[in-house]
C-alpha cells in the first residue's frame, strides 16, 4: 500500500512555515540539498507539485495546502503517541509573556503548533514591553518570559549574568514608508513606543549622543500601531528588521542616521523552585521556535 513518509511530511511543514528550503533546513536538521531531495520524492509520491518556487522563496500549491493540513494532523498524532509512551505528556496551564517586538507571524504559528502538539496545555499569553515583562516575571506573574535585549545596552538579565535561552538575533534598522527620504538639515521625525520602552530610550539616547536633531512626531501604543504610522509616512523609527511589512522598508542610504546594533530574543532564565512542568514547557517552546 502506498503511504506518505513521516519525515518528508515533517519537512514539507517546515518548508512552508519557513518560506524557503534554505530556512527550513536547520529546523529539520538537514542540509539544503537534502531538503530539496525530500521535497522531490514527496512530490513524486503525491503525483503533483506541492510547492511553487520563486526568488522570494516557496509557497504551497493548492495540493500542497491540502497535504499540509493532513501532515499537521499526522505529525501531531505521531508526536503525541511518542510522548505518551515515553511519559512526556504535558498538561496544565502555562502563563507566557512575549515581547511586543517578537515576530507576530512566528508567534501565531508557534501557538498553532503548540495547540496541535500539546492539546492538554492551556496557554495564557500576554504581550508586553520587554522591561515591563521582566518586572512582571521577576514578581512571579508569569511562568515563562520571552524578552528582547539590545546588544551593548544593559538589561536585568545581562547585568546579573543570568543564563538565558537564546532564540534568535536580528539587526536593528531605521525604517520608514517605501520611498521615504530623510530631508537633510531638518530634524528627524521620530516614531516610537512610549518612553517606558527600552528601545525608545536607546534610540533617543543614541540620537542625542550623536547630536542628530529630532522631534518625537508620534507615539504608538504597540508595534502594530507603529507599523501603521510608518506606512502612512509620518516619520522614521528604529525597529528590529522583522518589523518590515507592507508599505514599510529600510531607509535608503545615505540617510545620515547612526548605525544601530543587533537585538537578541531570548527566554528569561528559570526561577529557583519552579515546577518540572514549567521547565519542560520552556524547553518545548524553545524547540518550536528554533
């Protein structure tokens, strides 16, 4: 009887989630050529194309979308069966706090995959600014915290030398509406989150240190609002590169604005005395985000 190969289905899901064969490779611990070979064999078995390929990456065909739905259910049941037989079933409530700057698309996919893989875990998710997140986590308001640190800037985690779980690094960038040019000799129209935000504080301090004149033109309550203001051409903002969206892009050089460092997204370290469930859940989240 003809059936689908489980690992090929897992690779298909990784490729579609990552958006390219190259980006999917580390998720399934394969080389890019091995990922390509698995997709070739899977398409042969399916008898039709599953992916459309372009310079921008890959996207599922209609058949690929249908097979992906089956693949997720099959993989979820396989993973659940393995965990059950090895005594690794997770169940309980997990209070998760995530920085507002973390990629919204990745967070949506993460929560979807967790719901499929761990149906007995009840997730309570809160989106916060990183400094507020750290304070609430230290107070015990959340079980797991995913925060953003700016390279070279002090933070509670780095200041204490605490061990954190790194998820990814991204470059900061000066962003604006597509086609926007910074006028020479005029103050920069800066868009930012409230001044309680560490990235707001870093950006203002950097501009002052480099003696770049600016005016705070707009303060948004969250990253989504900041993206809307950028797309509307209200000014420029310093944001992590994954904040680029429709209508928003990196400023074309030369723009006269100072170079900016990278940021790191990482889980805050476990607290002394936390339950085995919370420790295992943090490991589970880190695995799904790699």
